[in-house]
């Protein structure tokens, strides 16, 4: 069970937006032992998956990668061959190493919209205690 404020943080939206989702019937709430409104984790995960879209038009690119995180480029550090690009995707900071040529071709610079597409055969998953 997640409080509305934490659900908002996980979804990358404001508390008010989550309350609107509840009012519109998109998410259901219960009350916990302290009489606070909470959202079931399974319901939140289902909602998150069903409503995950890229801003603007849907992409016509087909890809086997399922992990697409939209964000803003916050930093680019480049030399003559390689570059490090940082993208802030909601609460997540994604760092990518790529050629400086790719950075220039994509026009990556702080403030630009970018999509981090992640495909990995090794993913470490942690949970809080």
C-alpha cells in the first residue's frame, strides 16, 4: 500500500494529479490503519504500465527494448572521441556513454528532450528493507 504522495512520486506526477486519477475512477484508494488514503501496489503498477506513453506522437520505431525512459538532457561531457550524456527521467538519473559523433548527430545538449532506451541481459533489482 502506498500513500498518495509516494504514489505520485513513483508515477512522476503531482499529488493533485493522483487525486484526480482517484476522483476519475482510474485508481482506487483504501484507508490504512491510521485512516490515511492508500493505493494498492498492484493497482498502481497496473495503472503505471497501462498509462506509460511517450510525450507527443507515438513513435513509429519498432524495438525489442521495453525500457524507455523519457527525460531531459542535463549534462554532456565530451572529448574528441567519447561523450557522457546525463538524462533526468523523472526521479531517475540515467547516464550513457557514447561517441561524440553520436552526440553531435542527435543534437544532444542540456535542455533537449531525449529517450533513454535500455536493453540489458543483467539487471540488479533491490528492495528497501
